[in-house]
C-alpha cells in the first residue's frame, strides 16, 4: 500500500466537506439533534423517576453517542464509494494504480475522522446540556469505541460489496442498514429484554457486547473486559469474511464488465 | 509496427465472452513505441471491451494482455502508473474545483512536485484560469482540455483515448488534435485512439485496426486500408465494412 494514493483519495473527500452543507450537517447537525432528542427523553424519564435507581441519563447519552460512532463508521465507508458512482468517477479511479486495499484504507480513515468529529461534538454537547461527561465512565471506553468503528466499517464494506454486485438499486442499504441492526444490538435496552431466539442474533453482533459493557459500567462501575475481547474476536472474524466477500464481488464485476457500467 | 520498434502493447488471442455472447473473438495485435494506433469499428465491434481489458477493468475469458512486456493482471499497479486514459464519457467529479481534481489524480499517480506539474499542464492546455473554478461549471471544450491535462499528469508512456473529440465542435476538435500531435511528437507518446470520425483517424493515426463483431478485419496504415478496399477515404472503408455484415 502506498500512502500517497490513500492520502489522495482521502483528500478528495475532505475537499468536499469544506463546502458541502449536507455533508457538514451529517457530521455536526444530525448527531446533535439526535443527542438533544434523547437527552430530553432521558431527563424526562429521570425526573419522572421511571428509571428507579438507574442513571438513565448516563445510560441513554452513552448509548446514543456510541450508536452514532457505529453509524458513522458504516455510513462513511458506503457513502464514500457511492460518491464516486454518483460523480461517474469510478472508472477514472480504477484506471489509476490505486489498489483495492488502498481504496478501503482511505475510506476507513475517512470514517475515523468523521467518527472523531461526531464524538467530540456530541461529547461536548452532552457535558454542557446534560452535565454528562462520557469520559467520567473511564478511558476504557476508547477501545470499546474502536470496536464500534471497526464493526461499522465491516457493515460498510458488506454494503459496498452488495452495491458492487447489484448496482445502485442497492444503494438504499447504505442509508438503511443501521435500522436493521439497531433492534438486535441492544443499544438502549439490555439483551435480556429480547426474546430468547433474538438474543442469539444479538450476541452474534460485536456491537452488542459494547452496549452491554457500557450499561454495566454505568450501573456497576465495572468494565466487562471479556466483552471487549469477544467483540474484537467477532470483529476479526467478520472482517475476514467481509473482505473475502468484497474482493469476490469486485472480481465478479470485473469478469462481467460491470465496473464500467456502474457509473453510467 | 516496424520490425525494430519495441512493442509497448502486445495482445495475444484475446477472447471475452459475456455468457454466450462473444464480445472479443481471438484478437491479437501489437502497438510499437511512439505509434498512434486507431482502434475502429461500428458500435458493438468490441473496441471498448478490448480497451477495458487493456486497462484491467475487465478480466479476459482467455488470451493475454502485455503492456511494457509485462502481464497486466500480474503487474497492474506498475503498468497503470505509466498509462493514462481519457474519455468524454467518464467524468471528473463535478463537485471538485479543477485544481482539486488535478491534485487528487496527481496524488493517485504519485506525481512529485505536483503543484509545479499542474501549473505546467495548465499552461500547455490553456486551463490556468479554470483552476479555481468548479469542474461542473466547465464547458465541454474546457472539460476535454482538463481531461487531457489529467491524462498527462503522470507523463504516461501509453495514452488511451476513447472518442476524445466526440462532443467537440470542429474548431475545438481541430485544436485538440493539433495539441495532441504536438505532445505526441515531443514526448514520443504511444497512443491508442478510438473515434468514429474517420478524417480525424486519417489525420493522426499511423496505423488503424478495424474490429467487427469482435474480430480484427484489417490492420494497416490508413493508406494501405483505403487502397485494399479501393475507396476514396477511411470513411468509405468504414461504411463498407459496417454494411458488409
């Protein structure tokens, strides 16, 4: 992999952010609105004493910030690929010496930058609006957050591979996949609430362990280190599978001649 | 191709099938260093598929594509670093400024002193004033010049041009051809050129390869082919070949 090619693609996306209101809204406005909405809900629940002894503000604020980290990871990778399809630039990109691994590395880096910006904005708003400091939970949350970025990136990779296979008719998945994941990954409630058969699905998702660990630290002050490693292990397995799937789909569209038709 | 010329492109027994349809049928040809070769044929003849296999965008069913003596599928990165491609049907991102587009592609090709290179190309292609503009605001002629500037960023040894003048008016197309010929001479560029404008092909190509239904029907200088068919120009030859089928 060559850094100059990774940087060139990354810079291409960063140029867009300088002047694109929708892209800036994706990073700053929508996460802020989501945080405000859930912040008011949690304050209401806290004041109404529905939540008993549970620190509902911490549970929900932490959950929503972590959820945005996961969503941004997925969204940035899938949309970065779609940008080149929408701009009919895919062919120009793939007649350069760019390798697929470099293409993926640049979108992964873009995801890290977006997640960092979204997290900072949300963490600051949570402090000032709801007196909730994410880092009061301890800096152990950082490796957990990385597991979420990791899983988001894997989902983005799978969606990109599906778009390669089925064309732009599948692009709706880039925006909708997280709504399919959300009910199963126990973002706002513990896995134990779910019916038994859904719990199996839930525990197959690396993100579930992160959200469970987050609730555990809020409620008991203890970190479930084992959950970090389970989440990481699942991520590594899914990464290997998703990379295999992505490369297989790319080989397939090269065989079918579809890469040249994707952006036409 | 002359006997003492080094082969830049060597295509041997190339076949591409899409299910039962044979798009390219046992095509073999070579392009020598510094040659300008026109790849001609009616729509659906297999020109674009051949070019896309040359650029490793499509995997051949069988046969081999060697560029600079190396197999494209095994040495893709190394080879594509020395090739460039331009087509009016492939857009540069309209939501980037002109200099941003050139800067991104300079990065992708690993161009050293990219600012200096962009300035140099902007002067050659008369796009200096366009650099701060949004790419989406360029006219067709300006976009073609930008595409050619992008195609020269890495000082390619082989330039693949797919119908580069198809959307230009005769005046701008003529300027484009003159500019291309000048650059070709200066840099000893090897060019693979497709066009439906036969006068243009006669003007700039040393040799033409006619494809029809995926097969090569003719390979020679424009004069040789015109003589072989007993026609007055390549346009008439094209019509004869296309209507034969």
